[in-house]
C-alpha cells in the first residue's frame, strides 16, 4: 500500500498571534528591518506557509535612535513622486530622522515584505513609535532582542 504525503495548510485564523516589542536603540537599520520582517511574515514559526498570514505583531520603540553604517547618514535619500510634472520630492536620511523617524523603519521593513496583497496586509502588523511609550499594553507584548 502506497503512503500518501499530505501537506498541511493552516488557516489564518488558527495561527497563534503574539505581540513583540523591539528596542531600536543603537541597532543598524537594515539588520533590524530584516529580523522584524521575518517575525511579521511568520518565517520563525514551524507553521509558516508562504501564501498565508501566519506572522506576529511587532512594536518598535525608540525609532529616532536607529543607526546606519558608513556614509549613509549623509548620502541616503528617499524619493517620492506625486505623478505630476515636476513632482519629484527627495528627502535625506537626516531630514527624515528629525521630522519622521518612524517612516525610516516602516519603509525599510515594507521593502522586505512581498509586493502583493499579502504584503500590504502584513505591513499593518508593524507599529513604530518615536519614544519608549506605546498604546499596546493591553496586548501584553513580549520583549525580544534582535
């Protein structure tokens, strides 16, 4: 008798969701973003399925204290176009770090997620805050060091 191999697919509702807190103080941006993206995607779990949302929620604190290596502090630029003629807008890393440091981490993690409906759903699991306070105490997040 031949034994059949069956692939188990888990439903999105059955995935056990956890909340994690990450402190971005003195962390390198790219290394931090890859580890956060893996947790959000669910690759750290045994039940990982590429086409399903099986990941966890991540809260990032101290976004303004994230570091970059080399000359990126002065040379890195973020580009946005409004789709109107002459609508190209560029901002440097230093400008964004002063005005909107949450965007830096959010943008880095978003670039490491799938560019599909799933990726747009997964990025909503990332919560980035400037200081050490966050409104998610009711979820009882666990502290993880990446």
